[in-house]
């Protein structure tokens, strides 16, 4: 969706032209395909005037142009060797960080891409059993990796499972803290959960604070023996506090409202934030009884949530039955001085039209009616992640 001058100029979607997609469409492929070629489908980010589509565990990013045409695989000026990730962290130091994993590695790799757009440093962190590391966290001083009990399963891969990873009860759950400049990783044990996505992280004295969404253990991804997500609980928002001096991790439940896709004002990645935004769709409401005292009947099963971490409070912007909302993306207002001075964008299904709207909310008047709803010509299924890409 392109927004300019107070209006929506166009909406479109395009397949990422991997070599296989290009071949099926009868189109030429630019150059030589990379070894692990895949039409990246998990995240899209802006990076130094480029738009990059991301996938984890193998494929290179694909660069797109402003019209969503595929340009080429992108290897950060020929410096990326091996896998990348779907969840990068870019901070005020003009560094892009990534933690990459691959099923045949005995380690994961922390990558630092410097201000020139090149991979400046790669640190290998030894781990057992080839665990899935979908996301990680970054602070001003540290990189935080989460070693979850979801590990590669060769039998599932040989059977053709789209995600050949399974819950492994023999694999210990750990949180690793490593200096951003590299060096030894300190490991801290924590009770098993499924770590889904990072909201943000920051330093606080001798502690590292990480806020994230989790699911109770065990959690089954789409591999062999998959029974779907655990039915013993739902997604929730947690805070992990890693006490570096005492050598322990404390987990605190911030909000047990079922919610996912946590986002902050991106200018505060790796620094302390006050406000956070999440989405809650009908499928997340299992076993949950009330939302701010209101039963989650058919009128209140879909919402966006604004969290005030300073006050420990939340605001809920509700949508009607059938109006599932996707990941919220914060867009700062031009000239903004306050952290929440801006807009929240989310694709929301419109059951009356049988199609989707792009809903634009005021982040500072969160429960009010949307400032705008842009009616799209069709349904946009709830997907994974996206970004606001400002004009360079």
C-alpha cells in the first residue's frame, strides 16, 4: 500500500521472484540462483534505501523495488555467507544485527552489518541439537539469544514437513547473553516455554530486560507429530529480567490477554521504551474470560492493544465480530517529539465487505474511531510481519 499526500495511491501484491517462481511464471531470473533459494515470505524491512524481503534458516534476503518488483538476492555487498534471519534489529548506532541458524550447523551466528552495509563481524555461538531461533533481542550492551526446545528433526525433513522442527523435551531451555562486540556467551536456565517474538529489550544497571510473547510448553510447529499449538494455554506478554550479577532469570507476566506480533516505535529498538502495541485475534481467545471486565463474546474478539509500560496499563481498540486485525505497525508523525506521537497501521478484515481495510489509528487517541479506513479490493489473509517504508 502506498500512502502519499493524504491519500492511498495504490494497493498491490507480488510474488517474490525466486528462481523457482520465475521459472513457473516463464520469466528470466537475474544471474545465478543462491544455493538455498526461496521466495522469502516472513518479513519485509527498509534498509538504506532498499526494501528487503526476509526468511530465516538459509535463504538470502531478496531486494524489491518501490513497485514490489524483485531486483535480486541481496548479500550485503557480497559479505553475507550462509543463512540469514527474518527478525533483524536496527538501532541508533547504525548497525543491523541478525542471529542466523541452519539445520546442519552446530552453532548459531550473530551478524553485525555496519554503516557501510557490509557484514563487519560474525560471531559463532555453539548450541546443541540445531534449535530454531526465530527471533532474538538487542540492548545497548548485549545480544540476547533464546535456546528453545524446538529442534531440527531429520525424519520430519525427509518426510517433507514444511517446517521440520519438533518440540524436544530433552533440550534445555536457556537464555544467552553476549556482549554486542562479541566474546563469551553467558547462559541462564529458565523454565521451558515457546518464545515467539521480541517486543524490545534494554539495559537496566546490572540487569538485561527483555519483553516478549510466549506460549506454554510444549509447543508443536508444523513438523512430524504436530498436534497444533498447545491447548494448555494461550499467547501472553511476558518480561524476562536477566540479573547478570546474581546469575538468574526472573519471568513476569505483564498481560495474559492472548496477543501476538508485539511492536514498538522502531527508533527505540535496544533502548528503554514506554509504549508497546500488539494484536489479538479471535483464535487467541481460548480459555480467556474477560477483557477489561467485558466478556469476549462475539462483539469483542478482535482488537489492537496499546501498553503503557510506565503505568502498567493498557488500552484496547476493539473491532467487531469477524474483523480480525493483523500486526500493528507504528509510524511516527513527521516532527514528532513524543514516543507515541504517530499512527498505528493494521490490516483488518471487514466482514461487511468480505475484504480487508487498512485501518489507521491515532496512537495518542487509541480507542477513538480510526482516522481512516482504506478499503482494499480483496481479502488480505492475516500474515506475519511488515514495515513502514518511508521515502528516502
